[in-house]
C-alpha cells in the first residue's frame, strides 16, 4: 500500500467502518490523507505498539501542570513574589530581578542607603534561587544584635526557617560539626571569626552566603579586623553565591576598598587601578548603590488625574532637650564623679592591666547610669556594694575559673553582645577588680553605701530635673490630652526602664516595655517582645519604654515620636534607635527628642556632638552622616578617651577636643561622597518597573489554580484534604 513506513498524525471516523488517517512518510516526510475501510485497517502492519494512546488523560494533564508549576518562574518574572508575603518597592524589584538574578553566579556588593529593605531583597533572592534549584544550604552572617531581626523577617515574610547559631549551641554539641547539621543558619560575625570556630566552617560548602554590615570585614591593621577579613576570604571560597550588604562600603581609602572588593572576586579587583577603570567606564557589574532619593513608592493616581511617586523616607527632625541639675542632685553628680576619678586613678597606676581596664569600664558605667537616672545609679551602687561584700571571699576563686583565653572585650564588642552575655562579662570584670587588698575593697564598699544613701535622698525629694522635663514635654506634645498619640522612649538600662514605667503609670498612661530579658516569643504570648510590639501597634498601650533590645529587629513605624531619655556613647546605637520609627512605612516626619544635662561635662560633650553631626548633615544634605558616624567615632576610641579622662590624664577641655577631633565635615564627606557615589543611582526607571509588575500580575499563578490542582491530584496520591474556613 505504501513504499515507506508512515507515521500516523491523526485518525477521524467517517461513517460506518470508514476512517480517515492523516500520515507523513518517515523517510520522505511527505504528507498523505487516506480513507481506510475496516478491511484495510486489518491489513496494516503496526511497527510501534509502545504508545497505545489509551492512557488517563486527567493524569497526563496533572503531570503537565506539575511540570509547569515546577518551572513557573520561567513564565512569571516575579514568581518569588507569588509565594511571599511582601509588597516590594521599585528599587527592591530592580535590585533582585534586574541585577542579581541576571548573574550566572551571584558575587555582588549591594550598598544602598540605610533603610532600603535589605532583608526583603535578600529574601526574594533566596526564594528565586531556591525555585531554580540553586540554593539549599544558606548562611547569613550579621552583627549579633541583628540576628533576631533577620530570623523574624525571613520567617514572617518568606516562610523561611533559619536557626540562630550561638556559641553555646556549638559548645553543647562537642564533637559534632553543627554547621553541617542544619541547612539554614544565621550567625554573628564575631562568633564566626573565632579561631575555634573557623575549622568547623572550613568543612562546609554553602550554596549562598549573605553578609550584612559587610564593611566590618574591611582590611585593617588591628587583629580583630584581620580576623574578620580572614572570615570573609573563607566565606568567599566556600560559597557558590555571595551577597555583601552595607550602607558604607567605602571609607575614603581606595586601597582598603580594593582589598574589600577582593572578597567578591579576588582577581577582577586585585588593585585600585582596575576599580578606577570600572568607575571611569561607569560600569561596575559587582556593585549597586541607590540613594534615598531613588527610593520611592510605586506611582499612584491622584484626584486630578496626575501620577506621582512619593518618597519612602520622611524627614528626621532632632531636638535637644537641655536641662540643668542643681541642689542635692548636682552635689550627687560631683561626688560620684569624684569617686569615679579616684578609683580610676588608682587603677591607672597599675598600667594597662586587666584590672585597670575592668575598673575603668565599671567606673564609666556609673557615670552612664547617673546620666540615665538617679534610681539606676542607686541600684547599681547598692548592687556593687552587696556583691563586693559577698564576693570578697570568693573573688580569687572566680578569677581562677576564668577561661585561660579570657580577654576583656573592647567597647564595640560589648555593645554588640546580648544583654545576658554582657552581664556575665560584667560579673567577671567585677571579680577581676576585686583582686586588690581587702582594705581597699572595704573602703570602696563604705563609699558605695554612702553614695547610695545620697542617691536615695535625691529620689525621695522627688525633684529630679530630667523627670520634670519629661513630664513637661509630654504635656507640651499633647500626650496627656490625646491618648491616641503613641510614644517610644529609649533608655540604656533596665533599672531606668522600671523607674519610668512606674512614673508613667502614676501619670495615667498605658505603658508597655521591651528589654533584653524578654524572649522574642509571639504576638499572642504576654511578656514577650513581639507581644509588646503588637500591643503598641494596635494602640492598646500609648507609651512603649525600651532598652537597646528594641533597637534590634522591632519595627515601630506606627509611631513617629521618639524620646532618648539617655544618650548612648556608642553613636551606632543612636542610629539604631531612630531606625525603629524612621523606616519604610513611616508616613509622617519623625521627631527625635534627646535629653541632655547641659551643666555636666558629659552632657556638654554629647550636646556638642549632636549639634556638630546635625551641622555636617545639613552641609552635606545627606542622612548618611548618621549611618557612618560609627566609622569616624568608634566605640573603642570613646572608651579610651573616657578612661584617660576619669584617670586624670585629660582635663575637661581635653575631653571634648579628643572625643570630637575626627568629627569634621571633610572626614564625613570623604566617606559619604567618595568616588563610588558617581555610580550611585538617584532615579529609577519607574515606567519599566511598573510595566514589568503589571505583566507579572497577569501571568501570576493564582491560589485558586494551585488549589484546583491539589484537589484533583488528591485522587491519585494517598492524601486527605481538609478545608480550613479561616486562616490566621
């Protein structure tokens, strides 16, 4: 009948016993349409019986749908959004989908201004790489005080469960490499850099590593910086994809920056010349930076028919609330300062010993507590006197139990520690400071008790100047008359927090708190951080009093007024506090009130610092001044200067000069407006992003489609479906 085998394309019945076949020759590729009778069909020899075409059509369709779901990202350019609880901003979509995902291998420095939403961009990258089968083992390295924020946002917005790896976790599982046991880990930079931790990390290969505050890994002479840089090299060599996040990538030193970029690619950025060439060509595939001017919401149509894109960041308006202490309160300040200086001088005579550093730290702590509240100071004085009484007998035994490699941390490391860990360090410092003669210790106990009695007298007089100023400001800002207005108050110390909560309740306010002793918990667990945050968000409490723990991952943009009841000496802490309310989602200008005692030496220096920072910010017209102040005025520098001051090496005038010697406009300009700023994006292609988002919404995989697929597939697999009427 045919001179070559034929491949059947289709078969259509045509009356009784008649069938029309469409065929094509397997050799000639010639098409033929032939009418067959039943007798003709019986005479045909069938070569291929493998494909009978009598399978289950529904099962075939489900299989094809399963395949399409698996590669849905090929059709929806923003597929990661479909399975996330985020509504990203234009600059976030641009970073992930126009830059990061277009790289065959992600090796990138994302250096947006602070507040850009780095966890959202990182979460979207994680989701998209997962969908492509490129990311299973993921490590996030960040400062310890940001670990909770990373864990929380990735869980709530992307359903990604990460374990926070702490030093205790590694010690509890001796002999087991915990880095190999879990696929999703968050850890701190200063834990991962330790010599006893690095061997375990070297055994692990990561699909994706994300480093937050990556500028801390910059090359620098001090050994701790070198250790951080060595960690960066290890992570670079053990990861397929590497994303570095920072708001301050360039500190004005091109050689340092070249070394920093070698953490992305050791060969491409081996010298300053190669980087400058990239800048000259206005092309830097390793780098993306958007300024706050570029960060806007998607355009919205106004009543007059026009379209406008609002800026994300509102204004930040600081105010210094200056007050003066007098009478018994000023006498207490003078007596405590005299005591602190005497103790510091005694310790300084021993040189730069562990005891001298321990005493220096404790004495500066008294001054900070005194500046916070008389109650906090008294509690600290009484506590130390009692602990000295009890600890005098066991001090040598406790010091003997210290690990052989115990090193007194510097101010920066102390500031990054969790409150519980910091308290343990303080206890060890106390024990070290006790290893003096018992006569000196007894004399100190007597002085401490005398000062505590003096502080109690000031409290009993109910005439604290700062507390009076607080009440006046609450009245002036309308908090007594408008219970719907919300207020966030920050303090360094839990004792001051307790004191303020009692006073605020006495004045008729509904009050909540967040401090380091609280678990993160959940929104329905009273006594936890998230519960207090939720109560504040819903307006069930008017005033939230918080220690630095609330500067770590708690988002309170429902409030636009912040009182800094005391000012931390670490300027990074001040920026973190303001960042709780001055962030994405805040629609009002933020009012920041800083309480400062202007007739104390510490208060005058702080007032001068705040004023100088604001002057520089106005001159540069750049809020980045507040982000980089920690690079210029480091906690370690502050600690050294204060120790020299209290030990008598510096006078009052010298203190201000030494502390603020580097705080000048040129230094800030070098960092904030370096050569890389020439590549910083100040505008976005909003038209393109709006069009891309609209197309993605058209192609988006809707939940109803997935639900129908699962219902139909349940007939073929051993599973039971249960309909939940109302999801939480």
